[in-house]
């Protein structure tokens, strides 16, 4: 008898597929190309994969009962990774569970670099062969290019095979495409100025591609996508585990990222009205895991002590090898890494911010899915990585979501009331990273959250004994009554059920506050340890550079209020946008910078925090919130 299959319809897109009996909804969604949030990678611990099964929902599993509230169960919410398909069903994916369409930061500070790309496209007039000039076609071309100042070039045998016919077809007046020292293609001379490269920032959560005109250095177009690998876990560890669990796991993740990069290529080409075949080179920065998954290098060693990557070097591989749809003889340059958890994205941040060329002591923090921190001057640079990001990207937060429409991104305390702002001014759906930090800062200010992170309200609020800023020392009643018991824990109602898009209230729970403490504690402790290692004090730091999408939308005073940033005047905090992406663009525009990147990869000192005995103590201290200022 054949395998039983069931029809599953995913709403709102209406995507339908037939699913073998017993598969989970999450697996079915992944097969259907429906990108669901799955922060914990399907372990049933994050409740990020909530879906609604409007008709005849299967009975909740034990995990569903543990992770979802009674109200959610009654509203037919289930965890997609826990529920198995046993019959035909319609599955509604709520906004907060969908991946994609989030606010992705594409701008960044790129410092001006002289345009000297690795790709050149040069038109040459070659003399036609004659009895007096019997040079072979290959040598004729190389001589012609040497006359244009391009000496020492090489011709690949594949190019030579096509060369005689191609040269005659172009009447000995070709535009030669040279990558590094290799002549890879002959184009029409009239197309000599159609020479492009694309710089990719391959992040755990987002992918950004910048199309650059290599004849002028001008950015021609930009496009971004959510990284579809997120359907297999929101952090690199979950994805590495997936590769270990699933026989074809690494191939699946490689295919997903390449598919999304190809979509980006297609989009930038459409925007700039060019053909993908005139993109000859791609540069890539990404963390170590993203780099290895793209290059199809083994990732297992990255997540297991002693945390060893397969390679930290820069690589140059044919675009065809990776399946990127640009010129078939194009190349992909992947920037070098610093350590297993400090990747090429950090190299990009250093290049873009010029940390390696400055005498002032500066600190750069890139809060992505991990928090990467670089501290130093031109003579010494230290880097470390902290497990900080997922909470700030909305993962592991009860009503957390990415920075998409309806996400609460700002929370202000105005007297006794809270003022909320949402992305696109839509009714609230959930809470994104900046909203989360704002909410915690506002509740600290209101005395509802104590220094140790304890949430008190109602009658309990008056019992908060730790320092708080309110003049009277009491919590405003209008705020205190928003603190409720929700499924066995305390939560603060940010938006009531009648105000939201989803019909459920958006709460900040006690557990969420703990997640914020863990994330900000990790970054703050990392900064303290780096300063100690460098032998500097906080006040010696002349500038704090905040990189990454999250950093860019963060309000410095809020980050200071919760102790995410060291206590420094806000004037010393500067946003540098997507600095990693800016670094990738610089590596595309200047081949000389690739040597600098190699030097950084070897020269930046990696501080392995978890190996330091004092880290736990610093971390425990950094979990406390600062005493609010005047
Ligand atoms: Fe389902 Fe985390 S609970 S992916």
C-alpha cells in the first residue's frame, strides 16, 4: 500500500502541497518553500513557530501545552515543529511567524578608497595577423593588453580554445575581461564600460547585495532578502546542528542561501537594467558559519570545543562552482576570517570604520545574531564574539518578532502612560529588538522592573526596594495595573488585545526581561573584558561605533539606560549602519585592500571570552541594570 499523504494549504498565500502522513507542519512548510520562523530549529523551546489551525486542530502536544498559553491553545494556535500532519488541513501563518519583509539595513559608512578593482575590462585594437606578423592569437592578445599597461596576464586554456574564432568574430577589436591576472572572457569593444561587481553581506538573518559599477565605483543598485536558512534555526549553532542531524543538511542550507543570492542578483540587474553576465566578480563577507556553508566547507568543528573552523583564509572560487548566476567565468572572493566566531563580517566592519588606521581608542559593536566587538587602535586590535543577538532580533521573546510591519519599535514613558510606536504605524503585532530595549528601559524608569530584573506590579510594585527614579518612589497606578499574571509568570501589557492586529495582547514578560539581561549582559561583559585585556578604562574610549541593522535603529540613551553600552556621553556614540556590507563594497572596489584584510585576519587578537575564568563573574555583574541616572 502506498504512503498516506494529506493536503496542506498554507494561508495567507494559499500555497498547497501534499505531505506524507506524520511529517511536522514545519517540515512541510520548509518543503513548500514557505518560510516560517523557527528560532530554536524545531526543538520546541522557543515558541517562535506558532501557527493557527482554524478547523479541527490536532490536540496540543505536551510541548505546545508548556510553551503556549491556555488562551492561545483555545484560539487553535499550535507549534508548527511539534504538530504532525495526520489529515488534510489549512494552516494560517500569523504575521509574527512569517520570515521575510523585515526592515533590512543596507546603508553603511564606506570610506572612500581609490578605485582599483580586481576586475578590469579593457578594449584593445590588435593588429590582424599577416605573414610578417605570425604571432599566435594568445600572444597577440597578451601583447596588446601589455601595451595597455596590463602586463603579466595569463590565458586559461578554456579561453584559448575559443580565442581564434572569437578574435576574428570581433575583428581583432575585443574588450578583454581580466580578473586578477587571468583573462577570462572577450566581449565586444563597445561593451567595455559594462563591467560590474556585486558585494554581498551574508548575515545569519539577512542578506544584502550591492551592485557596483567597476568602471566608476558607483553603487548601481542594492537589494536584500531574509536569509531563508532561518527556517532551520535562527542562530548559527542551530544550523550547524541541523547539518549534523540531516544527511543533506549542509547541501540544503547551501542551496537556500545561493537561491536567495541569485534572487538578489536578478533584482539588482533589473533595477540597474543590466544583464547578470556583466557581473564578473562577487565579494562576500559573512560570519564563519555563513562563509563555510556558502563555500560548502565542513561546519562541525565551529560549534564544538576547541572551536576550529575548516579555513580562515580568503578564497577565490569560480562563480559556477557555487551556482551563482553571474558571468559563468566570474569569480567569488570570500574575505578572510579572524576566528571561529569572529568572521569576515568583522573584517568588513574594521575596514569600513578604519579602526586599524586610527590612533584613538575606539570600540565597534556589531549586534547581529551574535554580538561582535572590536576594540583598539592602529597598533593593537582585539575582537570577541558574544552570544547576544537572537533576543534583540525578536527570538526567544514571548511576543518577539523581526523588525517588520506592526512591530513595536519604540516605547516611551510619558508621565503615567506608555507611548508606543510601530513600524509603518500599523496596529501592534509584536515587539522587535529596539522596542524590546525601549520597553525594558521604560519599565526600569517607571520602577516596574528592578535593577536585578524583577518585574513587580500592582500591590507588589510598592514593595520594590531597589533604587528607582520616580520621585515619589511609587509606581504609577495606571502602569502598575498593567502588570498581570500570564500563564504562571508575570507580564506587562504593552498593548491590549483590542489594540492589536492579532487579537492577542502584546506583553513583555518576566522571562523576556531575563533574556534581555542575558543578551545585554553578554555584550557588556565582553566590553569590560576587552577593556581589561587592553589595559584601558571606559572613559578612555573616544568613540563607540554601533554597526548592524539593530544598532542603527537603537536609541543610544536607551542602550545606556539598560547598560548595553558602557557609561559614556551619548555624543561619543556613532551609528555606522551596515558596516560589514560597506567593507564588502570596499573589497570589491580595491583589490589592494584584500592584503589589508589578510593582515587583519592574522593580526587582530581574538579574545575567547568563555575560556577566561573571570568571564562568569563579569557576566553576572553585567546582568544587573544600571542605577537610573538623574
Ligand atoms: Fe518550534 Fe522553536 S518551538 S521552532
